[in-house]
C-alpha cells in the first residue's frame, strides 16, 4: 500500500509522456479516421495527467490544486464534445464513401 505514497510528479510525467508518444505515433502512422481520433484522445488524456500531476505536486493543499482539477474536467468535457462531433462526421463520410481512410478523403464534395 505504500507504493501509492511514493509516487512523485516525475512518475506521472513519464506516464503522460508515454501516452502522448503513443498518441503521436497513432496520428502519424495510422490512416483510419477512428484510430486517429482515438490517438487524439490519448494525447488529450496525457495533457490532463500532466495538469493533474503539477496540480498535485506543486499546489499543495491550496485552492490551486482544485483549479487544476477543474481545468482537467473542462478538458475532458471538451474532448467528449470533440469526440461526438468527430464521430458524427466520420459516420457521415463512411455512409457516403464506404471508407474512412484519411488519405483518400482529399475532397469533401462529392
């Protein structure tokens, strides 16, 4: 049980960096629009972990710790809205074109 008390800000930053790197790799290497959207969500979650780590590590018990948590909650809400709109666009494109390959989606008219 003491392992949870030994975690420092550095541990969370390494986790966030690894998640962000996986997200970048997914955006750059994959061509499926759904995979790209999931990779963007991973990058947003990595940013949230970073905000929460700094909030926990450097704000102490002040009100600033709650401001970091509130900011992370706002980012989560924005990410959920982005995912809903993005998924709706992807579904609409898939219904008309029968694929979701982002290399083949060069023009939105057709």
